[in-house]
């Protein structure tokens, strides 16, 4: 529902030429209203001029585009290229073109509230993702410095200091640009302040260099994801050399830990890493997927002084002792998101898993159990375990060998979870050829009866519809959930993988030649 004020704001900004000429007569407290209306209508020129003449102390994208009294719809998930480019160039021109430094009140620009999602509703259908925002802000900061040096800016302009809070995303392709912007940060009126940092496809040496440049004392979220070869010894060096007092969320790359080849030195190293994590008193989210942590979860997590709200230990080869520790730890009662994918839960530790589920049931919002060997005979037990989870919003269980009939039974129960919004379910086992083995390899993943699957999916959605649960989205993303960062940099990621494969092949060939 739009208020009369918002409808009036839309009418005002819809005529871009008139709006831009009239901004000087607009009351300062109306700028946020006009900004959201301009963003909704994708009026790039008006957005630029609003930001260029911003009269307030702060500019917070999340608050400006989020739910407001005048218009409840949240626009923060619209990463519209036209709108975001206009915002950033408007910010640059705020520094350059304002008539008097004495009326420049802007001190903080917060770009962290922008959400990257799969489906965009903007008319231009072009997005500016996290990587592109990192690239453009870095480029504008450097251009601004060059311009100010060439024009020998006046004292007023040189005294402008605006903190720009942003979630940086750095890969090999934009590394040099971002590094230059960070190195010259102290000279630029726009101060890049990194609140969250993601690194993909980056040499370890470059990662260690840039992580020191971003001011780790401000960092709340650190994601080291694809193709950063960080192993346990490197993680210990990182934690010993850099302090992260505000870090709330930590994602480590695959194979950071591998306890199968542990020595006494490795054990001491793991203990030290656990103690260093214990010093991060704000840490509540931890992802360590695809590491081998058999029997070591307690050593790693017990030093933590703050209970975890999110834990991803998918494909970490946990044993019964690990699961027992999780079920009985103080983390269990606070877990809002849990990923235990890749573990044979029904066969290895069904009782302690359900104990863990019971302890977290009052707060659990997201549960992921992909490739966990959940079969038809386990569905009733699963329903019993999920019944107390009345706050569950998301349930993902791809890759489990469940029949169409079992899925229908499970969906009938899922309709009873009042807050459920998203379900990711597997292709039914009876859609695959007889004799298919689980987990299904990538080559066989798409070799199922698509017509039969569509029929089953339609029946499952009908179950939701008949229960008046149209609010629940049910889908089968065969190759995993949408990752905005991977989607934006998939070309670079693919090129990196090809390069790595080529290097491995060359090393193998060289070794063979030496033997012969």
C-alpha cells in the first residue's frame, strides 16, 4: 500500500527534467521519500541528483529502500544497474560539485543493506552485483583522487571525509584495482570501510596482503570460498597475526582441515585455532564445509564463548562423538541455521541427531540435510523430529533416496509448519532408472524421467495449495541453491578451474616423463 505522500513523490520524480530543476526547493526531510520513489521507477538521473545534493548526515541504502511508513515494499533486493550506478556517480559528484563545503553534512554512506537475489524485478533487467559494486566504488575513488590532484582542489573539498560502508568481493580480476583504492584511502574524501569481505579465485599471498589493508578491526563477516588454497597452517598464521574483534561470521574454504593426516603438531595447531576463535567474542556464524573434522569438533568449538547461531559442517565426516558433542553443547539451544549435509544420519547417529534437533527446535529457522541417505523408512521419524520446529522457514533435503509417495507424505506434514517458506526436495527415486546408486554422481544427475518428475512436482504443489500454503516455494535445484557471488563471477571461476586442471595435467605428465 502506498501513502498519498509516496504517490505524490512518484508523480514528482516521474518527470525527471522537472524534478532535477526543482530539487533546490525540496525540504530536506523529503529526500529519503523521493529517493525510494525514484528507485522504484528507475529514474537514474533523479537518483544521481538526489545523492549529489544529499542534505542529511547519513545515507543508508538498506533503510532507504526497506519497509517504510509510506511504502511497505522492500526494494533492497533490487540491485538495478541503472539505479546503483546513479547512486555511486552521484556520491562522487557530491564531493566534486557541491557549491560550499560548509553545507556538506554527509558523513556515512552505508551500502551493506543491498541484497543480491536470483530474480530481479527492475525493468532494465541488468544488475550490479557485489563484485561489480566493489569494482565501481574502487574505480570512482581512484578517479576522484586523480581529478582532485589535477585541479588542485580547494581546502574545503580536501576536508570532506565520508565513510562508505561496503561488503567487498575481491577476485584475481579486480584485485589490483581494489588494492590501489585501499592503499590511497587516507587521501580520498570517500573512505572505503569494509564491513564484510569475500575472496574467491585469489592466490594466498594476495589474500594475506589485502586482508591487512581492509582494516580487520571493522570486519563483521569474512568469507574465503572458492579457489583460495587456505589450509590449517595458513589459518593459524592468519589468526595469530590479525585480530578480528567484531567478526560475527566466518566461512572457510573446502579442505581447510584434514584430520586424516594429522600429526602431534597439527593437533596443537588445531587447539590454537580453536582458542583464537574463542577470542572472537562476537562470532555466531561458522561454515567449514568439505573439511575432514572426524572426532575434532569439540576441540574446535568448545573454546567459543558465544553460542553459534549458524553452523555449516556439511561433508565434514563427523562421527558419533562429534554429533554427541553438538547435541549436548551450549550451541544446540541457539542454532538458527544448521547444515549437516553429506552425513549418513539414519545409520550413524539417529538418536543424537534428533536430540540436537530437539534442543534447537525453539529457534531453528533453516535446516539442510542434503545427501544424508534419508529413505522412505525414515520419513515418519523425520516428521517426529521436525514437529517441534515451529519456527522453521527453510528445509533443504536434496539428494536423498525418497520415493514419490514418501515425498507426498512428508509434504502433507510440512504444510503444518506455520513459518515455512522454502523447500528444496529431491527428484523422486522412482523417476530414476532402477539400480541408481546414491549419492548420485553429476553425470547421472539429470538422467531421470522428466515427465514423471513434473507430474510428481505438480502433485506436491497441489498438496500445498489444498492446505492454503501458496506462500511456500518448493523446488529442485539440481546443482545446488543460487549463489549470487558465483553467478556474477562464473566466467572467472570457470577459467580458473580450467587453468588449475591444465597445471595439474602438466605436473602429472612431467612426473610420468621422469619415471620413463
